[in-house]
C-alpha cells in the first residue's frame, strides 16, 4: 500500500476514534454534573473580574491586555501562542500592531499547524500535543525576532507525591511570572479538571498566581469561559498531570504539562 492510499485510511481511523471517544466524554461529564463532583463541586472554581496586579509587572499587564479567545473549537493553541507573542512584542516594541491568529497560522508552518486547525485536521489529527506546542512556540518567537532566555517544554506525568520536583519547580515559576515578570506559562491540561467542561486536552496561558492563597488564575481562551477563573494549585497541577485518558493516545495526546517562556 503506497503513502497516498494510507492517508485516507488514517483519516478514517481518526474519525472513528473521535466518534468512539465522544460518548465516553459526555457520560463522564454527565456523571460529574449529576453527582456535583469533579469540577462541578461547590467552590471548586472562582470566576474573577479582569483586573491586574501588581501594577509594576509589565509582562503580567501585557498578557492580560493581549489575551484573546480562540476562533473555533480546535484553535486553543493559536489563541494561546498569539497572546504570549503579542505580550512579549508589546514589551519590546512600542506601538506595534498585535498579530492576529490568522496571520500567525499563515506564517508558522511547524507541524502543519494550520492544517491541524481545519475541520478534518492533518491526516485526521487536530490540535497540538504538548511537544508540538513547544516547538510552535519556539518557531513563533524566532519568526517575530523575539529574544528570550529559553523555552522549556515540561511534561507532567501523573504523580501523587507532594514532594515532586515538578510540582515545586512549577510553583517557583508561577511566582517568577506573577511577582517578577520573568516568564510566561502556557498550560496544556485536562479542561474538565479545572472547569465544568468535557475532559479533553486544552491549552491556555496562566494569568496570575496568588502565593498567599495558593490559587492560579487561568486566562482560558475557550469562548464559553466568559471570565478568567481561579483554581487552587493542587487542582491546577492535577489538570496538568492528568495523563490524558488512553483514548486520546492514538490522536497524539499522552501527558499534559506546560511550556515555559523564560524572559531576560
């Protein structure tokens, strides 16, 4: 069988997998809703107004100003990356026009990003798994001549250890972002762990971290989330380290995690 014959078969396989996954996702969603468990439990998530502090952190001010909503169901990666690129550009270039989601898709071809945003995806694959998200971030920064100290792609496989080095390092980076503006965090997480939604892989930037209350604010790019929201750090980490259900593995999704953009 040649390559051109294999591609339609692969696309059909991916379509079948999505059809099989959908009933499972809705059943799980319905169970949590009926039992007021998971993200439906009382007090689990707090929606917040769009106010930013501290005022002396220009990076934090910039990500809140340039955060945008995704333009369709699979484009959370596009909204998240363009929000971060525009925030960094705003710090280095006064009065520069923000890049649109369509513009960045046309310019960055890594991993067939644009095709993955289409209804049929690229050979049936839609969205960006964590490693590919990290590479898209790197290539986007390079394409717009943005200087950063580095880009760290951090998988967070499931762990119950409160002493996990991954957990401690993530909290340090949240503080570096919130108090000192030294880096941006793009989370790759199970959305249904954080808010009442389907348990699917999702991508959004972090907007704040309150050290006193140990709560993380998400700038969720999902159009159904009308306001930013807060969850406690443990919930946030559990969403990152969900180890997406095995039904997502054939679609390219293994572990959640985050991409950290370290700034000078």
